[in-house]
């Protein structure tokens, strides 16, 4: 039985840049930085010769694991990848002051798909935005999701 989500893992091009984004702009705390490599990582990831670094950030009940690979050499994602492409399209984060955070991220040059949009059917306000590598995230007020 599933009891919750442990963390979200995101492969990034530049660990320092991504730490700054998630820590400084989204307010997450850097919990740990560790080397990435060895037999256990090769086995769990289905790779050979894995080498790189991992940073773990946390806020509330959200934990993000940033992975910067040196080996095998990663292929970059399309920073303009449409949300309709197959695979994990995005993850959403609940925020307290959505208007304030939206304004602060926009002022920092973060790319949003739209202004804040209210969805009456979910009783939530939301907007999609991209991290420095083009991964899609969604700002959202708790709305009806909070009661499910």
C-alpha cells in the first residue's frame, strides 16, 4: 500500500545552478550533497560506470533529489518540451502566497506558460513554469486536492 511520495528525482545539467533555483527562488533547504557512483547506483539505475553528484532539498513534505551525471554522459532535455509529450509531464507544488511567489519568480526571469489561472472545477489557482533545465513545475493553491 502506498503511504505517500518519498521524493522527486530530477536529472540536471548544472548542480549549482539548480540548487540556487530550488533553494533561493523556491525557498527549499539544502539537506545533503553526496557523490553519485558505485555498484549500488549502477544497479538501482540500470547503468554502468555511474558518476556524478546528488543534492537533496526539502521543504514541508516535499523532497527533491537533483542528480548531475558526468557518466554516462546525459542527453539534454528539450527546454521547450511540450507538456503533452509522453512521460512525466510536470509536478505541482502547493504554495501559500501564489501571487507573491509568481511575481518573485517572474522578476527573476523564470519562464511561465501563462499568468495565474483560476480553475473553478478544482477551486484552485495555478500556473506552469520551467526550472533552469526546462523541467515543468506547477504552482498551485491547495484547492480541492487538499481534501482528497
